[in-house]
């Protein structure tokens, strides 16, 4: 009987959900294609017309598309945003340049409303002036938690751009450390935290700091965000107080983000409290690998700490075959006497491209530059693929920092051969900039050799080689190359022409062609539904991301083509920035500078980049491709500037444990 009931309930739920998918499918196949013609053209006027569309979801998407779309008449946009008065309509102003008169208009609109207008509040936070800050601080704390958070963030955002006076600083601190709304508490302090290392900013006054210390002693938020910010703000001059505040917490089990914040502050400080080595000892035993790695890096950078750290703990990382190679190599880098363990060090990470930086950093502590050079040359000679690229980067770094004693005639010849082999393989030029620039490595006699290398290759088959060689010619032989490059340019196809324009040859006057965006498969998106779940399998566990098709259809359509064809399988997380993001999806190179054979537009939204949000990396507006990232922490400076395509709904503990080089073994729709 129970089984029958369960089946009936499931059937009911499936039927109930169908209308949602059906409506999303209708929007995607019937309404969105016309809207996206305006998005792809970045036609501000056309998008403004879509803001009066009969469908609310289309109106919302049109407003969000306006965030990254130039608009000629800002006054008309403000008029329309005021009339519509939604969170999305006000978000359309976030990245626009407003005149002082237009900002004052927003101030007057706020006076006529109040903090309940969270869309207008968000616009003031992004665009406001000193009067905006005064007006926001005059508002009583709203009773609604979301309203308080938005007000707090607007205040916090403004204090990152505007110098708050002492009275305002104290008022903000009092609000932050009296509210029961943990998210709002963190948001109030955002500007102080964000600009804490900015030498051009006045920073908190001593009285404001004293008020923070006084109130923090008895403030225990439900979430760790404000504690992170306060720890970072106080560690420079009051590290002992910070350590004492957390004395009842087990540093070994401390929240990952708080632990990393404290470790990074220890690393920045020139003078630390005597308790700092004790804390680092504990952090080296933390269960999270990123905490351990960060602690070991600080120890490695501060010789006085290395002498005070318990050697048994370093041995437990460097010599412990049970921990991951990343941690072991960080342990060797932090060791006072790594030469004692050279036989243990040498086999670690030899085949992992992403570990070569740590590996060679440890070897440089043991060997002379000449010994490191010889070992690196042997590694390069026997490597392929991504490992070869990362080893080239190590050679570039070694050569850039080497003294003249290392650069003998024989070694110059070896580096010359390595460089030209790399050029023939089409390696990216930025990997070898120091080698390019050395006039002993690349001499005038090499000009003809470089031209011959171009003449021997097919542009269609060897576009990467052409890009690398022409980059070197631009760097070293621009004047001599003019005739040859002009001929190449006149006969080149679209891709090579765009590469040469991007290299900024002085005699090429053409501009880069407008980007052609990938067209979404609207029918396929309708089949996926509005909220499909994307699964990434890693050796550390699975990560599940619920994606938002109606907010980022172009992004998700492109990703779907990569997911269903297995292109994300075997691709590493090439970038891990603790307390910020993990980033992967470079399906082209794995280095973090590549992508797919398509481009999609930025699909901004009015949402915040909270912890767990999933975004798409870019090198500027409308340059998105395949690379994705997941947030460790709230990072509102990304709001409106990068596409949010979904949110991690299962597996954030896995995200926290991912280290650089961890592989996505398999990627698929659930």
C-alpha cells in the first residue's frame, strides 16, 4: 500500500511540474529568440522596448541584459527604471556612468521612498555619492532581513568608494555589531574590508577601531562572514586580540574561510603576535587541504616561523604519502632542511602539470640554479602536452630571474633550441616572454629562421604556430617583418587576421571584427527545462549545480554542447584562489587562457555572487566561453560583471577541498 501511495505522489509531482517546464519551453522557443537578437546586437533601444513585453520573464531578462548594454540616453533609462521600479530595472543602471545631476535624482527618489525599495537602494550602493551615504545611514534598520541586507550592502559598497568620516565609521560598526542579521553584519563592513590594504584610503580611525574591538568581544554571529572581515581588519595591529577572540575554538577544526583569512593576514603582517606560530602549527593539521597549503606557504615565506614550527608536523605533510601531492610539496617548501629528503621529494608530482611550480620551488631551495636548469632541461626534453607547457613556464621563470653566471654560451644554446622547438609546437608566446626578450637567446640571425618557419607551415593547419611566431616577430623584429607580415595579412583568413590585429602591429590599421556569438539551440534548452542539474565527478566527491536556463540561456546552451560531447571530462580546475573561487573548464589548453570555438554574451543578473554561485569567466564583457567558476565566499564586486548561470546545491564541501589540478573525471546532466 505504501509503495502504491509513493508512486501516486511521484506521479502527481511530475504532472505538477510539467506546467513550469512547458511555460519555460514556450518562452525559450517563442519569445527569447527575438529578445536575443537585441542582446546579440547590444541594441539598447530595442532592449528598452522589450521591457514592456507582455511576459514578465521576458521583461526581467531584458532589464538584466541592459546591465551590460550601452545606452545613449541615460536619462530615458532612469525614467523607465523609475516607472518600472523593480530590482532588475534598477540593476540596469549599475555599470552606467551617471552625471552628478542624475545621481542627485536617485537621491531624491530615495527620499521619496525608503529602504523598502531595495532596487533603488542597490543602485545607490553602486553609483551613489557622499550624500547617498548620509541618506542611507539616516534610515532606520528595516524589519525585513532582505531589506536590511540590501541597505547594509549599499552602505558597505559606498564606503569602499567614498571616505566615511569617523562618526559614520562608528555608526556603521555599531550597526554591524548589533544586528542579529549575520548577512547584513558582513555587508555593513564590506567597504572597510575591501579597502583595508589600499594605501590611498584613510582607513578606520583609531576611535572606530576601538569601537569595533569593544563591540566584537560580545558579538557572536550565526555565520562567519563578519568575523572574517573583522579578523582581517584587526590582525595588522591587534593580532593578539584576534587570536584571543578565537581561543575557545579549535584551530584544527576552524571554519575553512575564517582559517584562511587569518592565515593570509599572518602572511601579510611584518610583525606578528607570539601566538602566530602556534596558530600555524594548528592550521597545518587542519582537515582542509587548502588551509594546510596556505599555512605552509606562510611558513615557507617567513624563515623565523619555519624555525618555530614543529618539525613533526612538517614531516606529517612532506613525508606523509597518505596526503595529496599538493600538500606534500607545500610541506617541502616550508621545511628548514628539505635537502635531507631529496629522495622523497623527487618522485612527487612528476607527471602533474599543475604541481610543477611547487615542485621546482622546492628544488630551488636545495640545488643551485645550474643544477635546477639541467634537471629542468631533461624534464622538458621528455615531456608532452600540458606538462610540457608548464615546464616551459618554469624555464621562463628560471631564466628571467637567473644571474649572468648561469647564462653560459652552452646554456644559451640549449634555451635557444628549447624556444624554437616550442615555437614549432605552437606554444603560447606568453609562456616564454623572458626567452623571447633575451637578445642572446634570439639574435638577429634568427629573423630569417623565423620567417622560414612561417613559410614552411600551413596557416589552416598551424594557426597556433603562426600566432606564436608572429608574436615573437612583433616583440623583436617588428620593423624588419613589415613586408612579410603585410603579405601574410593580405592573404590571411579571418582567424589569423584577427590575431595579427590583436598583436597591434603598427602598420595594420584595421580594427578587430565584431564578435559573432554562438546561436543557442532553443529547442534543446526547452528539453532541458528551466532548472536542470549539472553533475561534476571528482576524486574528492561530486558537485551538483542547479542551473538557471531562463537567466543564462546562451551560456547554458554552449555549455550543454560541451557537456553532452564529453569536452569537460578530464579537464582540471586550473585556478584555485582560496577564499575566492575555484575555476575550471579550459577545454582548449588547460592553462586557463583558452576556451571553445565559440563566444557567448555576458548574461548579467540582479543577483549577488554569494558563496556557492556558479559563474562564467571572461576577459571582458561579451567574451565568455567554456570556463566556469564556483564561489568560496560572497564577492559582490563581481555582481553584474560576470554571468551567474546557477548555484552549487550539493557538494560545497567538495568545492572547499578542491586544489589546483584536481580533475573533473566526468560531467553530465543528472
